């Protein structure tokens, strides 16, 4: 199904009709929405009447024997690794890398658990450490304290979520191990293969950022130790923005984007959205009867998000699919779970790519992070300060640990060809390269040229430096439906920056107006 030409007055007021093309020096860039490719993922008939889950993995962080790396694995998504990494021509020099990925696997959110769960979930095989330490200047040293969940016989109230010793959510032992391996693999590419980042951790060249949700810090602590084992049990700075304006999660208020998303997505009466809910009504009835979720619980029935999280978290950790607490023979079947997973994939494709409202909604709600990325790229090309500071030692590698909503909005803005629900650890990597070429005599370049597009030179007969961007999604070069990008493999940096600037403005200058 294709969901274009929406006519809501809200959409018209929020559209990019006046920005469908933008002028950046001599470059005209198309800012309009382009539909994703048609596939089983966004075909409602296949979603409802199909079987299996397109070869996707939901059972383990490790692929089954014979299944190649790069296959979609909800429990542990593919990322760049040295064994699959495609090196560029030696005439290009890597200048800057920015990584953003979803946190690794976790327990489900408490809101996504059943009123009465059939079994507990224990997390005694890990400790989640929290504390504080005096800095600048140093003071008394702290104890390394961690949380230990327990229940009291004197507390008659039942916890929301599964019984046991876990937080809901928290990164599990398996998620911590996956985080560590993710760090090992990134170091294997950007130090061992490319000799780009240093052998030892250096805060002046390598930077890590998290959101205000503690699960991202849980992931970062293990990932950094995977990259730099010498940092284990040492204090490492994690950057984060204040919760009310955090651009990475994102958590800043954008009423127009919220209203736009609500006009066609979860909770809306938009016909194309209701179509899949109506088509799966019988499956809802089956799950409601088994789980004890009331049929009028709107948060469970405006999308398949809650059931998806509940079931996928169990399978990723080797737990059985749930059975009714009143009839142990009435259990969720694998076929029923796979239909939920197909519906979840369909929803994310619709929300972030199939609906043409998805581009302006994502642009407004994630535009500040896009502007920060653009400025980091410019800074790496020698233009202006970074988004953190203007230190003499330029940061070469930035790493962001985020959420599925972060990755989904970014994929929406990049107009990925085939949209999926970003699984645990889902990763996007931006690489900036430079290449020198000889300038022709008589060119219009001045004796020393420099512009915001990333071109620098030293005279009409000297050397011109040109910058290019390559983007990886799930360990492979990203393919976009937008003609601006196509295959995002060594695309001129000026074209990428013109697209970002046209959508969000330099320094996110357009975002207050878009969100107002």
C-alpha cells in the first residue's frame, strides 16, 4: 500500500511545499518526500495473511548456524565489523566518524507487561552501578554501589511488571555482553583496520553521548570497555543534554510534530492507519483473552507496540512465550507472535516512511540532532566550532547511544529505501572523507578559498580539498529513496549539508518555527 497525497490541513500548514528545492551556491537540492520501495514489510495483505517473519531473527543475539551476518536480528542488529567492512580507495582520507545506535537488549517496559505475568524474570547475573564522585577538584572516593531489586513480605502491593529481581526496563546481562562486543567490533574497524582512532582512550579525540534514560548509560559503560579495555573501572565522561531539551532521544517539546504524528499514526482515526488495526482485530481478541488486557485499554490497542515489546523481549532472552494464568494450555503460539512482529514492522514503515507526513514530522522532532551532526561535520572540515566546544584537539570520533525513536526519525530524514523497526543495537554510521585534486588554472577560486560546503584550496593552480560522506545502516551502505542521496556512498558533503540545512536550517534555525 502507498499512503501519499494526504490532505489534512495540519499537513498542508506543516509541509515543505515552499522548500521542495533549496539553493546552496550552485547546488539545487530536492527536499521533498520520496516513497520507500514496496516490499512484504509495507504490504498489508502479506502482513495479515503471510507466515514467518521475512527471515528476521527474534530468538537470540547470535544468528542461527548458516544465517549470514547482516541478516536482520531484532535481538542484536548488525553493525560495522572489520570482516565485512568495505574500505575506500586509498586516495580518500578518513577525517571524521559519528556513530548513533539504539541501546542493546533489555527487559520490557513495565507498561508493556501483562496485569498478571505467568513467570518471574531474574537479573541476579549483573549489577547496575549508580553513584557520584567529587571532581574538579577530587575529593573523597566513593564506594561502587549497585542496585539490587528485592520484594518485602511486609509490602502487600504487587509490582507493575514481572516479579523477580529486574528493573523494567534495564539492560540485561545479554545486552551488556552485546554492548561490549559492539565496542570490540568498532575498535576493530576504526583502530585495528583503519588506524583512525587512538589505541588508548583519549577524551580529546573520542567522545561518547547518552540520553537521560539510564539504559543508554548502561550500554555505554560496557561498549567503551569493549573499545578500550584499559578504561574498565575508570571514570569516563558521558555527554548528555538537559532532559527538557535533549536532542538525541529526542525529548524537546515540538507540539506541531506531535500533532502531525497523531494525525496519521497511533491513536488517530486516519483510515490507512485503522486499516491494519481492523484487519488484526481477531488477533487482538486472542491476545486480550490470554493476557488479561482489557479490550478497552486504548494504549494497548492503538498500535501493536506493547504486545511486540512484551513478546520480543521474552524470545530474545530465551524465555517461553506466555500462557494464560487461568488456563496453562492457552499459550501464545510462535505463528501468533510472528504475526505481531510483522504488524510491528508494518507500523514502523508506515509511521516513518510510507506516510508522506513522516518526513516533516521527523524533521521537526529530530531536526536539532541533525543540525548538531551537520555542525560536527563542518567542524571536521575546518569550518566553525563543534557542537560541544572549540578545543584545539579536534574530536575525530563521536558516539551516541540512543533509542529506536531516534534511529527511526533519522532513517525517515535520510529517506531509507526499506524501513524496518530498528532492533536492539541498530546502528547508523556517518563517515567523512577528504580527497585532494588539482585545481584548473583560470578557475574562479581565489588565492585562498574556503566555504561552508567543505571545499578549500590554495590558489587557482593549487590543490583543492573536497569532502565526501558515506553512511552505513546495519553494517551496509545506506540506500535512500531520495535522489539527493541514492546510495549514500561517497556523496559530496556539500550535497548532504545542503539537504540538512534546507530541512532544519543551520544551527537548527528552522526548528522553533516548525515546532511552534
